[in-house]
């Protein structure tokens, strides 16, 4: 089953062509070949149920990977376990085997499976049902998903009859824990809690989830159960700390990955310069689309990762237009905002091989089964080594060879990786950090917990001791949300607290996207409220699965955006203004030449207009104004304030860029001479300045000169369109920003 296969001709062909392709080869700044690794197999444990062993053999599994066997044994011994292994390494069996084995031998127990997304729960239900096929034990037929898509008329029976429930933290938070009395039999016999894709629970989301787990454990204690926890994770630097931070119990980590993987070619590709003097490179979207198109032309099944929802649609459009003669459904998009039935169809198409390529956000980083992909193209660094490796790991299954290409963007971090690839390949993945005791998050979940069960004096909340919890309870009592009667605190407010708390977004509200049809209107998707301001503002071009829609109206009160299908040669880009106001300084420390501060801040963002950008050339075509209300975010911020001496030193070194330039009284005349000389045409992309603005840019930064006359010499000036000007200024900011940081660090 695990015999090594020769490198498929199609991958060998494309790699050979890239090595000899002058344009591609000179832009590949690093080409690493990661060696294949055989499987480490073990016999089935002697304690494994014979029913389960027979079913595994029927599934074609005649042995376990080392980490699967170790996980089974440790769970059987009663430990809370975290399994850390690579993509497609069989983590699902690590929890399914011990859970099913226990239910066969001791019927009546229950299990709760938590997945970070509804899609992953749907996917894992199929795996669980396959494993349970032909196995008989009381309740084995009652394995169900319980989430926001579960029909109301089925919910009561699922609560009453299920042995295993698959859900997500959001549903546990809003739809299960607040209604625990309807789940009392389930919680009273809960034996296992499985937390899949643990690495997804970091930052604010992870901090919320840790508090949801505190609430879950509190309710389990109330009904007399103490479930055992099984967690799984991709490779991160601190799996034990994260697991123990989430469940607040000791955890045994199993990280000897026994699964095989084939040889992987990992390339870092830095797009070529359009204008080296100005530091402007070709768009990473265009170059990444070119690389992906090369792979798809060889019928290499490819997954392309973009950084944003808009970039997904742009890449999808570029790929379909490159191969216009093919069935457009050969390449699909995959991101939040698509309807669930649309995403399920795409996943199934990938598994069957009908879909040759998919362009996705990090939604497909997680372990949804999409079959064996041969190649992964990462357009832009995803922000972490762990995330990049997880995305690249989507290509290559078992011992089959694969290729991964990371196409760097013009951002400072991407360009650093292009110059220092060892940083990416040789460093350990980052730590996944959570802060469940963050005051804002903690107080929200104490409110939820009080709604679920009254607090008693002397009771703690997870790792929060009773003395500290008492201060929160007193605060909520003074606010009228709790009422103290004897030694107990009862919820008194008339609102349902969990409904107002989103685990992921600042607001839980969504905007439905409605397209007017000939006979009826159609809902094509949805976006969260905060994103709606910049994605579906009036006159915006909204892209969905490669189709363009123009937004006629955004009705924030009704939660609906009205769209109509259109055919245009441009897309839109929202223009936002953001201000940050310090509300309360919590902590500050003096540094040499600066001061660092921590405090509450108010971020105000307002979409004020939009730009029209032409397909492929990214030429600026004009724009318009938008009148929408501002959005506000109260949060915790960290900032550094430089003192006057440091600022003056940076100015002396010509590294200070935060003051407006004074180009002199003759600037308008000089600017006009440059425009006339260049024929009112952008000297990089060729855009003509008819009824649209053109900018005059200093090739060598203005501040690097000692006098404006030298800076304003005609040979130092060039005509650029706004798009190319922005790229050139970004390059300058990266270079000067890095130099300024270097100066500060070494002074």
C-alpha cells in the first residue's frame, strides 16, 4: 500500500521546463527539495475491539501509523492527549479509534466533537460514518451534526438520541450551553471532548474558545461528568502550552508523526521588476496566476491560496480567461461568503477530480478532505511559517511527489523572505498564543456562565480563583445584571448574553447578497457586516465565482445588499480612512529614545470612496465617492512613541518620512514640464492621463537631498499613474522603514 511511486511525468515535465525557462528560473530565489519519508507502521493494539479491527481491514487499513497507535494507548490509559502531525497524516483515526472502542466496550457514553468550521464537521461526519459501518453497539446509528444549519424539527431528537455530536465552538457557545437543560442526559454521560485543528484556536478566537471550554466543563461538573479531552493540531511551536491553555488540564503530547510523505519541491518565486530603479515589481497576483496556469495546463491538480476574498476572485478570473476554451468549472473559487451547498459541491468536485484547480483563502488550510492535490501555489506569505507550511502541505499525499510555490508580494515581510529564504525553511513554526483572561473577553463569558448556572460564593471559573471572580460578580451585580441571594448570584438581565458575543468577529451580523432575477430573486452568498462596508458598498463590483455583480443598494438596516450581474473591464477597490484614538492608557514603560504603551483605543474606519482598476493592467480608471456611516472598534492597543531627540536623529539621517514635503513655489511649473515631456502617460504601465490624474514621482526620494533644487531636477522626476505611484512609494517606504528601524535598533 505504501510502496514508493516514481515521480509522475507531468510533475517531472513542469519542473524540468521551469529550470530551463529563462523568465521563471531567474525569478526563483530558492528551490528546496524536501526528501520523501516512509511510513512508520505498528500492529493493531491488542486491546483494540475486534469489531473495530475488522472494520479497519475492510477499509484497507491493515496497520496503524506510529502516532495513531500511541494516541490510542494514551487515551485508553486515561490521559488528555494532543496529537501533532502533518497534513493528511491520519489524525482523524487518532480520536475516532479510542472513542468508538470505548463505546463498543462500555455502551452509553457520549462524545462531543468540536471543529473550527461547519464544513469540517460535515467532512468528518463522512469519515466517522465510514469507520462505524458494520460496527454494532447501542446508539451507533445516532451520530449527528448539530449546528446552525440543523433543521429545527430534528434538533430535539438529535439532543435526545445522539451518541456522538459534531459541532463548532460558535454553536456550543450560543446554541448548546445556554440551553443545557435540554441536553442534561448528554452532558451527564459525556465521556470525550474532541477538539480538532487545535492550531486554529489562537488569538482572540482561541481566547474566546478557551472560555467556552471553561463553561462546558462547569456544566459537565453540574451534571456529574468529567470528560477526557483529545486534541489534534498541525505543527506549531507550543502544542502542549496551547492545549493546556485551552482545556486547563495536563496534556500528553504525541508528536512522532508516523505518516509517509513524498518528495516535495518547494520554490520561492519573487516577481520580476517592471522598473528596477523605482523598485516596482510585477503583481504577485498576475505572476501567481501565471504559475498556477502553467500547472493546470499540464493537468496537475492545483490549489492556489490567496490572502483576501477579493484576491481569490481576481485570480480565479485570470485563470479562467487564460484558459477560456475550457469548462469554467474546471477551476473554482472557495472562500467565506459562498453558500454551504456551493462549497460542498466544490469539495466533492475536487475529490472526484472534476475540478482541476481551486483558488482558496485559508478556509482550505484546515483538514477538509479534497483528495490528493499535486501542487500548491501560495500567492503572498500568509503571515506565519506554520500557516505557509500548512498550505504547502495541501499538496502531496502519501509517497506521491508534489510541488509548492510561494510567490512573494511587494510587502516588507515577503521581500525579506525572498532575500533570506533560510529564515522560512530553517526556523521553527510560531507559537499559537491565547489570552483567555483578557478582561474584555473574560467578563463576556462570566456573563454567559452566570446565565447558564448561578455562581456560588467561593466558586472559581476555570483558572480564575474565587477571590478574583467575586470582584467580577460584584461588578455585574452593581450593574443590575446579577442579583445576589444568599451565597448565590443569579442572572437578572432580560437579554440573552451569548447572542451578543461573536467568537470571531467584532459583530455577529451578516449581510445577505441578493441578485434580482427575471422571475425571482436569488441569494448568492453573504458577507459579515464589517466587510460589507468595503466589499458591497453602492457601485462596488462584487466578484463571486468569477462573475461580476454591481451593487445597486446596501441596506444596512435590513441586512441586504441588492446586486445585478454585469460585464465590465474593471473591478473596484474601496478607499478607507482610519483614525486611532487613545481612550485609556493602562501601562507604559520608558525605552531609550522612546516610550512603549498599552491601553484601550478606539479605531474608527470610514469607507469614503472607491477606485476602478482595469483587469490585468491594473490601470486606474477613475472612481467615485461613498457615503456610509463609520464603524467603531474598541480594543486593546500597543504603541511606541519616539521622543523628540530620536525624531531629530532620524531626520539628520534622512530617515524620517512623516512630514509633508515642501517642493517649492515652482513645483506646479516643474510638474507640468515633466507631464509634457512624458506625453501625459505613465512611464511604467503606459496609462494615458486623459480625464484621470497622473502623478509626478521623485525617483530618488525627495528627503534624501540637501536642497529641493537638486531633488527637482527633471532627470529625477517621472510620470506615474496612481497605481504605479503607490507601488513605487511602497518600495520607498519599505527601504526607508527598514533603514530607520535598523538605525533605531543599533543606536
